[in-house]
C-alpha cells in the first residue's frame, strides 16, 4: 500500500492516519507525564476514536481502488503421469 500511494491517491488518507497516530502518542505521553489530568485523558480517548475512524476510512478507500491484474499463470507440471518403481 505504501509503495502504491502516489498512483492510488491514498497519500492524504495515509497522512491523516500518521497525524492521528502522532497525536495519540503525544496525548498518551502527556497522560503519563502529567499524572492523567481529566482533560488530557478525555482528549486521548477522543483521539483514539478518531484514529480508529481514520484507519477505517483508509481501508475503505483502499478497497475502492480498482483491482490490479496480478493473477499469475496456473502452475502445472510438464509430466502428468504417475511414476512407479
């Protein structure tokens, strides 16, 4: 997904997920350092919900992309007879 982001148009969705993840980590660290003040704890929970929504959005956008034809040829053997000793 990361390598195909430019061609697929998912760059903004990936950036949004990265931004939400960074904010979630910073709020979690602030909770630990500041002994869990209520406002930061509520913001941390809200950002967790926001992060979940951005991930769902990214997955939905990824599934909306046209499917690439990556089917390979069927693998068959050149000898299709039973070998007996």
